[in-house]
């Protein structure tokens, strides 16, 4: 009976489908698919994190390549966490919607990390980054309040 109530609730309550503030996989709670968010800033490339260097932040599990990167994140998580919770920056901008992102499709603009769904979507985002950042910055607060 409890399972039936949960299923019915998911179909009739729109708030039950609200997105998490941090993008994670369907079968995992890993932010950035387990990639090290600090490495984008320090190594200028996407590097997978290790399970022994992890923390929880905003309801997601974050992995790092080293203790140093974990410590840097713990000291300033807002500096290193991707914009829009790691959801695709183009989707937030152009479609006012949530879409997963590929940790290999990234950019740092003005000291902030942005991720995109795939290579072709990132090319669309790259074509006018400033416009897309402005639009996404306007869309994101409303998306999070729904």
C-alpha cells in the first residue's frame, strides 16, 4: 500500500518532480559524475576523482583527485562548484530547463565553472557565452524555486 501511495504522489504532485540543486546521475549521487571540480581550475582539465577523497555538499557526493583538492573545496565550495548546480548551462539559458551535463564539456569564464550536455551543445553555448550566462543567471533562481 505504501508503494502505491508513493507512486500516486509522484504523478499528481508537481513538487515531487522538483530537481535537486546539484545535478547527479539517476543511479548515483555523484556530482559531476565523480569528476574533481577543483581540477578544472588547477589542472585546466577534467580529472576523475577518487572515492577516498570525497565529501557531501548540497545533498550530493563530490569526489576529488587528491586530499589537497578536497581541502580546497571544503574551504571555498562556492568558488569551485559549477554554476547552475552542474546542469547544462545552455539548457538553463536557452530552454529554461534542466539537462544533465558531460564533465568533459566545460569552460571557466570569469572564474566560474560551466558545464554543457555534449560537444554540439557546448558549441552553441560557446557561440555567445555572455548572452547565455546572462540568460541563465536570470532563469536559474526561478528554476530553483519551482
